């Protein structure tokens, strides 16, 4: 194996979300699991385990207010002691009663001011934690035709985004996330990548689009979106997860590892591994254990990336230029069908890690320790 391939895999960093470690569920039931963190400090300790065993998950995304603490500088210092750093700050303007008719696009200016104040508070938290990335997802939209003025809501959105943009400091950026529906069912104010892209384009280089892989209609070609946004310098990052139906938030690479490979190939093709693209997970482990769920997800992204890096680009270009449809397809499939697990095991061994992170975690005794220690108190959840 070439040293370039290994260097690229070593440089791949996958960010895990604090909310993956807490209890989550569906609107029918949230099942409590043993050993689940009771506060953001314990979530960071769990995330540090994922990094300790995989070696490629050095940052953790926070969600505010789920991860509200009195002193964010202290939380960031705690993360550093555990060997991890604070990644993206995720804003939350979807769980307050005031937001029933929207947050930044609400017809009531007082609600819009409240939502904007929260977004600006998230930038303060970036300053305090050293985070460079703000993630914006708006549940805003309408349920019935005529409910509100579609165009006016875009004006309100643009106004809020430009206020947040103006507040960003040196080296900070925001990522605007789109989602086709849910919780709004008639119109969504940021329903697709085109809407997110248009708003970001107007604002400038500190505004980029984030692609949550679960936020598309069935059948949408996500790798096309990725290729397009990368070409325009507007792909800020991913929220990785997988879906069978809608926004399922299952483990990335579980539903469709081939799609993940095709996405990662476009990233590799565009030099996106070294272009500041954030590779984040946005998942909820409802029935599976959480820390192993994150470890498995990180490994799935690594495997897809390794396969994407294995694509023989020269052979592919030659087949494409010669109009060799089946030959070109075979080049991609050869890479996809390669078993990269031995290569990744070797890479881990070279880094002083156990070759199988799942087994190493199971053997570590960490789960038994947290299950015994974390009794009493309120387990963290996703706040719904
Ligand atoms: C949303 C969106 C956001 C995530 C929340 C929990 O659907 O994907 O990225 O923060 O869910
Ligand atoms: Mn997301």
C-alpha cells in the first residue's frame, strides 16, 4: 500500500456528536440505557473512548442548550484533558414553545429576535471553546397552504443569517443545513441544497452548506450534490447517518455503504479530504449501545474513504475519455469491492492501537465502569 494512501487515512478526522451518547428515540418511546451520561462532561468522556480506540475521532460536536454548562472554557479544558477537542456548535431553535410558527422566519419579530439572540450566543460559545464552526439547522416552515408568506419568510431568513454572519470572527464559519421536510410538512424554509447554497453564496466565504445524508427525498443523487458544492467551494461538511425511509439517523454506512463510498469518492476526487470539509456524524442510537455505535460508524466512514482512495484514477480517466462505459464502472467497482479491513487494521497497529476497535472497547471494561458509576441523576437525552 502506498504511503500516500495511509497518510490520507491518518489525516481523516471524524467528529462525533455529543447527542449520540445520550438517550434518544422516536416520538413513540425513548428507551433508557445503562451508563448513559448525565451531563456534557460525561458525554465528552464517552466521546474520548471512541477516539482512544479508533484514533480518528478527535473532536466532539456540542448541541446548545442540550450541552449547556456554566463555564464553556472549563468544558473545553476538560475535553483537552480527555484528549479530545470541541468541534461544531449546533444551535437549537426548534424546542422552545415560542417557535411553534418558526424561529428566524417567524412572523412575530419578538420571536425572531429571541432566535437570533440564541444563534449569537452560540457564537459566544464558539469563542469560549475555540470552536471554528457553527451549525445552523432550522425546523422552520409551514403546515398549510396560505399559512404564511413563503417569500417573506425567505427575507426573514436572509436577515437573520446576515446578522450571524456579521458576528463571526476570524477563522469562524457557519454551515447551513437543509432538510426537505419534518417537522414542517407543507413548506420548509431551507428544504434543499439549492436554497442553502443561494443564501451562503450571497453572504460570502464564511457561509457554507452542510449535507446531512438523511435529509433528502428517496432516490436523490447525493454524490452529485457533493461534487457540485465542492466545485463551488461551498461544501462545509457532512452530517453523516443513514436512512431507509426518511430522517432515520441510523449508523452511517449501515443502510447503504455503496452510497457512502460514492460520496467519499467525490470528496477524494475534489481534494476534499484536505479542504476543510468537516466529517461529522449526526446519529441517534435508539436500540444499539451508544459508544460501540459510534465506533462502528467511525469505522464505516474510514472503510468507505479507504475504498474511495483506492480508485485507480488514471484508469478511470482513460476509460471515461474513451467512452468505455463498462470499463469505467468496473474501475469504481474494483475499488468498492476491495476488502480494506486488513489495511485499516495495519494502520491502527502502526499507530499503537488495537487492530479491532470494537473488540478493544468491549474488552476495556469501560462500559461496566460507567454502568456501575452512573447511577442516580438524570440521564442526558435529546431534549424532546
Ligand atoms: C436535525 C438536524 C440537525 C440535528 C438535529 C438533532 O434533524 O439534522 O443537524 O442537530 O436534528
Ligand atoms: Mn443534521
